[in-house]
């Protein structure tokens, strides 16, 4: 049976942990509001930009130069997968879900005879894939702190991806990230970044035809594509970073809330155990006193 001092020490230890998790929950809640506003504000712009570029896809006569970001290289043998995780832990299954989904995607592509490389964003993805697929990591980006650095972080990743793409290092790029749904819910999402996924272009054309909308583009479509396609890569990455940041704060707030409740339940259990142990010691001492008095 543990001594009363041991139980008391354990209660104090759990109490200190509860204070820390409670403070972390409040910090994450305050950061979540700002991150959520930024993520939701970026969605309409990024989605509309993608739709417009998809509607211009038919204007791309050939896949030369910048237009290759839209038409592709004509092959799909080489892939770059970009898992977007957090730099810190203590956020439940936020990071493990990204790593697990990325691992499954890589194995699936390799099973189909594709060559896959990784560009890890966030310490948790970098550290995980350094252990299991170190030879496939071509670049990593950590300590981005998108809430402070903003668009600059996305631009650095975009420039590196486009440099590799135009050097012929890969044919397709897929992002794997947690899309923010609510404070307690994030959805692991895959998005093809390069070349631009134009699978929705036909739907957009039907929508435009049904509304009898006619758009005139100035300057011509090809000039617009050459200007906007590189920007679209940066914008989509920026949107993903904001979604991931909001999801991380929501996951951390939920995880710390659960940890605080569990610590409270553990303290109650230990306090009950402490009182029962103390009562047992008192009862034992009384029995010894009574037995000694009777023996005299």
C-alpha cells in the first residue's frame, strides 16, 4: 500500500499538470479565433481563382513554359507529396492523421509503379518521415509560423516547388493537409496542386452557360494564365497553411480540454484513495492501542 506522502505528492503533481493544460487550452482558444477568421477569409478568393483558371483551361494550346502548371508535363510517373503538419505536438491526433494518410498515399502510388518524393512542411512530418522514408525527402520547411510571417512562408514553398517542376524533377504535386471544419473537427484532405486540377471546369462551363454569362478577358487568356498560374500555386499553399494552422489550434484546444478533465477526475480518484488510506491507518492504530490496553 502506498504511503500517504506518496499519494499526496501524486495529487500535487497531477494538480500542477492540470493548471498547465488549462492554461494551454485558453491560449489555443484565443489563437483559434484569429486563425479561423483568416482561414475562412482565404477560402472564397482561392476557390474562385481556381475556378477562373479552370474555365480558361481550354485556351491553353500547348504546355510550354508557365502553361505547364496547367497542362502538365504529359506524364504522371514522378510525384511530389507535400504533407502539411504542425511544428508542435500536444494537439491530439492532428499530426498522426496527416502522417498516416501521407504514408498510405505514398505506398499506393508506389504500388502503381510511380516514383514518389516528399517535401515535408512542419517538424512533425519531417521527423516522422525522417524515420521511415528519409531517402525520399527532397526538402523540408519548419518553423513557418504562418500567423506571423503570412504569405511569405507560402511564397518560399511555392518558389521551391515551381523550381523543381520546371527542372523536370516531378510531374504531379499533391498536398495532404487538415481542412478546418470546426473547433473539434478537422478533415484530412488531398489536393492536387500541380498541374491544376481542371476536373471541375466542365461543371463551371455548364453553370456559366445556364446563366448565359459571357466573359471577355483582357489581356488575352494566355497572358492571364502566364501571370496567374504561378500566383495560384502560392495562393493555394497559403490557404492550406491557414487551414492547417486553424485546425491545429482547434485540435490543441480540444486535446487540452480533455486532458484538463481527465486530470480533474484523476485528482478526485486520488483524493478518495488518500482519504481511504488515511482512514485505514487511523483504524489500524486504534486497533493496536485497544489491543495493547486489553493485554495489560
